[in-house]
């Protein structure tokens, strides 16, 4: 066998591995399929020393938006990454009209991951989550300036059991 086919095969293997899905902020060894899998959420149920302290400071067109509901903290998993990429158009941060989010269709919409989602009240634009394990999290809250609600989403990472300050 000549060297050219071997080089071509090696190039395909390298390119293929570059396109492989990554687990992102999930613990090493977690499943990487974007299908719902409760095992991928298990890390988030462990107790930890980290916390997220947040505040809502969202403005659009000269209007100040305030919280209109609770703040949800959802673990970063392949399933939630795929879901939130569709719903919010990003896995980093977004501000999307609630009607637009509700109109978007995700695969496996009936997957029940609610038992892994934490909730906090938003008092005077501030919220917090404590006792978190290290990992990636999606923070989601609806806000309004008196009209149509906007849903804010932001990704945050907890590391080393420390507090993380986040502004939405």
C-alpha cells in the first residue's frame, strides 16, 4: 500500500475527530449524545460548595426590564445544549421574546428534566443559587418592561467551589 492512501485516511480521521461532539463543561466521561439521558444530569444533583449570585440589568429601547417570574438554573448537558441552541439561538447568552421561544420546536419536547432544574426567586432584580457542584449551568428568567415578556438566558460556570457573579 502506498503512503498516499494512508495519509488520506489519517487526514479523514483527524478531520472527523475535530467534528466530534464535545461534552463542554460536563464532567469527564459524561454521555455526549444530545438525546435526553438522566445520567447526563446526575452530576448536577450532587452537593457542592459553589454558588451563583445574579442580578437582572436588562434594557432595550430605553426601557428597563424587571423579573416577572422565578429564575431557573438548568444543568449544562448535551441535551440542554441542543435544546437551548434551538430555543434561544445560542448556548452562551440570549434575550428572546417569550412568544418566539414558545413557538420554536425542539426534539424530544416531553423529556422531563425538571427534577434537575433549580429555581430561585428574583427579588429586586437579584437572585442566588447555593450548594452547587462545579459545572456548567444555564440561567433563565422572564423579564418585562410592561409589555411583551422577554426570556433571558445566560451560561455560567462554577469552578473550585467558588461564588460566581452573573449579570443578565
